C-alpha cells in the first residue's frame, strides 16, 4: 500500500515542480514583489542577521508584525549570504511547491478520494490568482499558509493516534503560526474547537489534552507579546478602532468570494453580502453536520473548521480593529480549505448514496465541467496578469513605474544631500529606505494628536514627499504647509519633491 500511494502521489510532485516554475515566471522580470510590509520584514531580517536585533528600517523594534517570519528570512540570509529581496523568488517557489505537494498528499488521504478530483483541485490550487499573488511577494502569508496545511496533517495524526506527542507537535506548529501572523490564533482555535467537541475523549482526558495543547500553542505568542510590551509598552504596536461596521465587513468578505468565483465586478454591489452569508452558512451547516456525525478526525473536516474560524475571525476583528480593508491577500489562508470544503462533499455523497452507473457518470461529467470552467477562468485571470506585468514587473517597489521614475532615480543617486544630524520625514518612509537606504520617520498619524504636536516642535527637518504614495491616515503636505513654511529643494512635479523646514523661515520656531 505505501508503494501504491507513493506512486499515486507522483502527480503531487509534478504539481510542486510546476508551482515552483510558475513563481519564477511571475518574478522573472523584476524579482520578488515588494510592498511596505515586505520592506518591514526584510529590514528587520537584515538587522537580525547583521546586528542580532529585530530592528526595522525606521530604527524601532518590530512589534506591528510577529517575530518569526523576519527571523526565518534572517536565518536564510545568514546561511546563504544572500539578501531576502534577491533570494525571494526561489524561497517562495520552494514554499509554494511544498504547499502543493502536501495538498496532493492530503487529498490522497481524504475519507473519499478520486484521482480525477485530486488532479482537478490541484490544478485549481496551482492557478489560484489569490495564491499566486501571495507567493510572488515577500509576505508572511507565504509561510503562514504552509504552516496551516502542516498543522492539518499533524492534528489529523493526533486525532487518529490520540498520542500526546502528536498533540504537542500540532500545538508547536500552531504556536509558530501565531508568531508568523497574529491571525495564527485561528489555528489555535481550530485545534481547541475540535478538542472541545470531540466525542471520543472522556472528560478527564479531554481537559488534560486541552490544557496541554493550549499552554504549548499559546506560549510563543505570549512571549512575543511580552517582548513587545517591554520594548514599546504596546502589545502589537499602536492600534486604532475600526471604521467599518460588521455589515460592511461582511460585504467586503463577499466581494472577495465573488472575485474568487470570477463574478463580474459590476455584480459585486448586488451579490456580495448575500454571497458572504451563503458561504458562511454553508460552512457552518457542513461543520454542524460533521460534528453530529462525529467525523471531525478527517483531513477535510479539520480544514473545514479552519476555513470557518479564520473567515469569522477576519470579519469580527475588522469590526473592532482598524487594518487594511478585507481583501484577497487578507483572506488568502482560506483559499485551499475553502476549495476542499465546497467540493469535497461530492466525494462523500458518491460514497454514501447509491447511484446507478449512468447517474454516477452524469455527476462526474457535471463536476468536471464546473471545475474546468472554474480553472479556465483562473487561467484567464493569471494570463491577463502576466500579460500586464511581464514587461514592467509586479506592482509595488520593483516595477518599472517605480524604478524608472525620475524622483526615484534621483533619490538612489543622491543619498548624501542631507546635512548630518537633521531628521528626515516622509509620507512613505519605507519607500525612502528601499530606494536609497535613508532611514527616516513617517509623518505623524492623524489619529494621534500628541504625535502631531511633537512633530511641530521639531525645529529643523527635511521632508521627502512622494506625491503618488500619500497616505490618507497621515497628516499631508497641505497640513504641514498651513503651519510651517517649507523650502522646496528639489521638485519632480507629480512624482514628488524634497523640502526643508528651517527655523529662520518660521520666525526661529
């Protein structure tokens, strides 16, 4: 049997190789995609590798993000001697390939399995626009999604063996996930939920297992939060209350579901909220059914639990805390468990219901046709993206729109135009760092009046203003110029400018 399964898993190995090369294809022109978060991760990794401390480009300890992903990047940097922005495509290709292989390995072990189903779903995962976006950028989701699948494997092993060893292994994976992304609490929640409703454990053993799992799974997150509190007196950096109510977050969740199902954007306003509730209620209904049946040990049902808990966590947390609007990147860890949850029931229905050969063949054809249409839409979206980006790179700080900007070229070639000792501010300090290695401060946030007051007490500073990167949550150039006279040193029109605020321009203030 092991040989047979290994032979059958050759398709997963082929999928893994294909996934690796697809990532290389998307990053061939300008390298790994870079966003502000990417610069945070890479700068902290550089600092850890060079100086032994997780300090970001702005000179502050890393607290807005957990510590493990930049530490992981630093370890690779230390071993290879190569910068994260350089080795990013290869590392992400390896992680995406590993993810695909493990997905195929898991599907081979579903309660009910089919080679046709496995191949179709593997292709759907390979071509998922949401996953390809994640794995073509230097983002922590790349590692987090891989950890979530490894957790499913380890927790399934525990559910089968009831071994405390496998329970602690799963708990360790959950713990690492929480210091990769704070949303890793959903992986802890998945294990805790299944343990709580596990009908095959007597109450005494259940309490012992939950305590052991919870203590280990929460340990690294607690240490990370304690570190943050000691360094900055905040648990996860400054956080603001949400501006979007629950109903609006449900709507944005639905827009992502509509995008993944390849609906026309014109339909989003009409269908998104309803689609969100259909998906959530379908997941809840399937989970309740499996709990009643007592079949939570199956791979697909562990994945189902994670999909629902993660989706609800994002919607609810977005209702209370402000961060980026719910989008495909934020929901990307749901892609694989959602595909499994919304398609895997067909295999179970085949197994539990007796169909004559004609009906069975008809259902096979119908499912295959639906999946092929879905895959064709994915392929079209992927090709469209590649066609748009093959000649200028991934959008962000590595595409040609950015690299060939006159302002960016000037910043790259004139790193020493600032007098020593005078602070530098910007509306996008990560852009200034990535472009020229300049360590400057961001303009203060509109939400923190005390920080604004402190800024206006600074007697002398430079301001690097990126016109196209203006952040609406920060005070803007107009806000500054209404209160201080600025000397424009270098003007690049619609791209930006460099200013200096001198005391003599403002009556010695």
